[in-house]
C-alpha cells in the first residue's frame, strides 16, 4: 500500500542517521484505532536497503559513541528524560490514540520512560571494572567492561514507549548504538522517544528506528555481521524464533517473553484489600501486561470473601475510549487479542467455570472497537486453557486452594516464570513462598513491582537476561580481562 498522507505520524517515519524519512520503496502500513477500528495513520515499511542503512549508521556511530565520556552520555540521557516529561501530555494523547490506553495510564507510562533515562544517566557513570592482586608483584590483572556494539531492539505494543526505552536507555548508557524496531500497532510512541533523543543532542546514528514487516526485519538484523546483540520483548513463540536466528551469528540475546503470573492469597492475608488491589491491577491496560496478575489462587477459607470484593471492583470499572477522562479500562489493542480472550472464556465455561462478571461487550459503546467488559471466572479448573495460556486480556480466572504445598504447585504449573505475587501477614509464609515460586520477580503484598532501579525479567519460558537496574546494564557490556607483566 502507498499513501502520501501518513495521518497521526506526520513528521515521523523511519529514523536513520539522525533524519526522519520515508521507506525507499514508498510502501506504508495502516495503523488502526482500537476504539473505533478506523485508520488513524500509516507507517513506512522498511526495505532491505533501509534496514542495512540503519545498521551501517549505527556501526559508524558506535566507533565514536563507545569512546564518548560517561559524563557526556549522562548529560544527553538526562536531557532526554527532561524532554519526555515536558512532552508528556502530547505524547500521552498519541499513545492513547494508537493503543486505546486510558490517558492517565499513558501519562504514567511516559513518566516511567523518563525514569529509565534518568536512572541510566547515573548508571553510565558507574560502569566499574575490577582489579585483582596478582600472585607475583610484577604482574597486574584487571577486568574492564566494554560495550558489545550495535544492538537490534524489538519491542511490543502493550507499553509502546516504556518497552523500547528500557532497551535504548541501557544500551546507550553502556556505550552501544541501537536499531530499534517498535511494534507496528503503536510505533508512534517509540518515534516520540526517538525524537526526544534527537532533540536532546544524541549524535546521528546512535539511535535508528525502522518499521514494517517484523519477520523480515528480524532476519535482516539477526543475520547482519554488524549487529552484536539482539534484545526482544514479545511472546515466547517469537522468542524461540529469534533465538534460532541469533544462533546463526552467535549473537548475544536478552529476552523478556510471555508471562502468566500467579497470585497466591493465603488465609491470613487482608483479604478485601488484596482483592481490591488484584482487581484494579488485573484490568490495568485492559489486562495486556506481561507481568499482570493473571491466575488467582485463594485459600478456601477466605475464597468467598475474595470473590465478592473482586467482582464488586470489576463491575465498578468504567469501560470506554482511552481519551475519555472517566475511562478506567480501554479497548483491547487489536481484534486477534479480543478473539483469543473470547475463546478462553468459552473454554473455561465448558470446563465448568462460573462467569461472575463481564464476558461480553459492554453496553453503550456501539458496535465498533475491541471492547470486552472486565471478566471474572470463578472455580476455574486446571484443565481450562486459560490456566495454561497467557490471556493478555481483561479476564481473571480464580480458583481455591487448601494447603501451602498445593498453592506452590499451582503457581509453578505453567512453563512461564516472569512475575508472581502473594498476599500474607506471615513473614514465614512470605519467605518460604517467595523462595519456592519459580519466577524472576515476586511481589509480597504488592503488585506494583516494576521500577527503573530494579531488574525486570523472568525464568523458564519467560526469557533470559534482565532489564532495569544495574543488572540491566550488564547485558550490554562485555568483560575484557587484561594481564600485564611489568
């Protein structure tokens, strides 16, 4: 498809060597507003020439950027954070337009983006090496950490500004350069971040952006000898494909993949408070959060109380367009997600679950848009697909448990291991459960676990490596050992 008018993305496009431009082939791809299913803009479809030029620009820029003073890198990252905060409102509206995300949540995401650049502005000044006392006095032994090189970064649509920023900020802080490929459904939010980097004074070629066919771009970047590392946020299926591609070039890989976070509510928890917190977090971003609480296991003695409060909160949430000031839950981002959610609900009911709330399109929103009312399924058996398949939707499956061991077994019953949560007033229970759960992150009486200063990532089929915090920087650095005899 070719189109002169690019709508919402006017002034953007591919970003290569410090300039916005069209794809060399002139082809574009539609972007759909999930609130009304109308076309709101067009993004370029990068050709082989475009992608190779982006990689070449990053490779050339790397020669200078790797040797740029950490203090100068820090200043540029701090400027970027400032610009993102200054542009919060306009960029939040852009994000809401392409994802349907409620404006308050979009504003919050952009604040988190700024935090990433602020954090790594400090971390770039704290890339410490090591010095070892040698066995003999005439020998010196040191380890220094050097940037890996050009990074190919792939991100998902559910947090279209935060996910790429976690990668870009860490890579630039380490001294790497980047070619980023944002999700086609919401490329504009990443484009706005790249614009802030450019306006902050980032040298041409340090950050490049390409859009278009994900599979094609993945193959080109993964096969390029100039790309040293691949970082991905996406599904486990896509992660496996990316690992195969990266293996051919023996490239470093870090991936944050799917999740299916269990929530364990023990009998000594503050049940009503836990239920309210769980319900509000579950339906944040319409349930389209990789670390979203998505399987709820509640001790049988408090199960009825938990269900009652959870359902009350679910029914109280206002569903509507993201731009509406009173919207709590927007639409799902695309039709395929809505169809997947509907199939999981139908399967759970066939398996014997009870529908306590939602399950249908809310009234008063017409026939357009990918809307689904916050849904509560009770007494969901383990053989229901939703207990194994990541829902990535506003659907909450809830089931009781009778003992600590049963709860842990249920929590660990999927191949995923990203986030997990538990509620208890017992230090012993909290300690033993958090150690027994197979996950990269555990929240105890807390669901808001992601922050710029802490490592974010999972185990098992949920990926490898970490983003955020001091550990997030290490995935972009190589250790070099130097031994010198005087």
